């Protein structure tokens, strides 16, 4: 089944979904941007769950392009799926790593039985990924995903510039697929 995509301009920490995706750093112990907002709003339960992950299988942290789930603590969501996006490089194509963040997060969501998932614009903040290209990769990867559990993906962006970039990509990719059958 293909996934329905929705674009929301707002605060990802306020989304009432089964899973919120966190643009985490590899330490899993919080940071700035979306990561910091999710940890602050979600409360100490998220950090405690991340520390447990670090004490176990993820002792060296989470690799770029991978994803893992924890409780959502005090967020309206049920789970947080942490994924580590790549830093932008003008000399190395890391597009596959960025696409992997979306694919792996959807795989984890599927394992959780999540029907609704909210994604931020992974890597387009402090990691420097150009917004239009990040939106293109996000939309293409999610639209190509086939899942039996996930029914809706929300791209939750913070500002008008990001909303416009994602809207352009959603529209362009819908046009390129032709009429619905």
C-alpha cells in the first residue's frame, strides 16, 4: 500500500501521531533544533530510554542513516524514532544516507505497527543540507515506500520557506506520477 503524504507547517512536538521522527545526533543524548525540542518537550523519559540504548547495542551511538525507537515520553505521539542524518558535503554525494534515514524510519515505524508518522526536514538545519534537495529526497523516498502499517506520513516543517520547498516537491512528484488509477 502506498503512503498518503501530508504537509504541515508547525511544531513537530505537538503532532498527535503514532511516531514522531527525531533528527537526532549520533549520541542519541539530545542536541539542538528538532532533537533538542523533542527531548525538552518529551521530558526525561526519552533521555532515559536513549541512555539505555547507549548502554546496550548502541554503545558507540547510532550510525548515520540508521533509525531506532524509544518512548515518546510526554509528547502526544506514542513513539520517537531517532535517525541520524548526514551532514551536507559539496564534495561527496551523501544522498543515499539521507534517503536511508526516511526508509529506515519507516521500517522501524512498520515494526512498531505505527499508522501515522511525522517527519521533520532531516539534515536541512544545522547539518547544512540544501532545503530544496532535502525536500526532494524526503518526498521521493516516502512516496516510493511500500508499507502494510504506515498509512500517513506528515512532513512537519517549521517555517514558510520549508513549507514552500516541500509543497513544490509534493506537487512535482504528484504530477510526474500522472493521473491516479
